[in-house]
C-alpha cells in the first residue's frame, strides 16, 4: 500500500486540476493504478490499484490482454476517476479497451474504459518503457 500513497496525493491534485465531464447524478470515486504490460503481437499485463470511495480505500487487482500490434514492455501509472459507481463492488468486472498509444523511455498514456455495470474509468498518467501498440483488448478488475 505504501507505493500508492504518492498516487493518492496525485489523484487529489488531478481531481482538482483536470475536469472530466460527468453527469450530476453519478456517484464517483478516485482511482490510482500501476499496470505493467509486455508482448509481441499479443500483449499481456497486470497490476494493482486502489479505489477511494466515500472516504474509504478499496485495493484491487487488474489483469488484461490485448490482440493486435503490440511490441515491447511498459509500466503505466494511471490516476483518474471512476464514474457511475453504485458501490465499490460495481468497480469489478471486465472493461473493454480500444485504443492506440506508445512510449519510448517515457511518455503519457490515457484511456477511457467501461464495464458491464456501467462504471466508466477515465484514467491518464505517465508510461515508462519501450512499447508501441495499436490493439483491441480488455482488462478485468477484482477487489482484493
């Protein structure tokens, strides 16, 4: 949990600086994730994160796979918002991902994901490594 304390501060700063459009009736939480990915054609990755929701912290795991053009390896530290939460368990599920991005030594990544519960994750952050991708895939989140 120690490594996420920096991200908790970053999430609070990001929430004040970056304005994502959200419905006024949506319940939101703050999310910080560290995700490592590697591959050649098929990318496989995993990581951990935390959800801050109504003053409590909920740790979770992330696993995923993408198929398409992927080469190399990278670690991305993402922070952002979880929108349309109906409680912490609604964060769980499989999120569809369609996107393209890349990093060489350092860069930035951003993504918007949605699961079957209607929860939308809007995340961005720095990417470190040497990875280039244009792939379709998904990630699965499970509370610990």
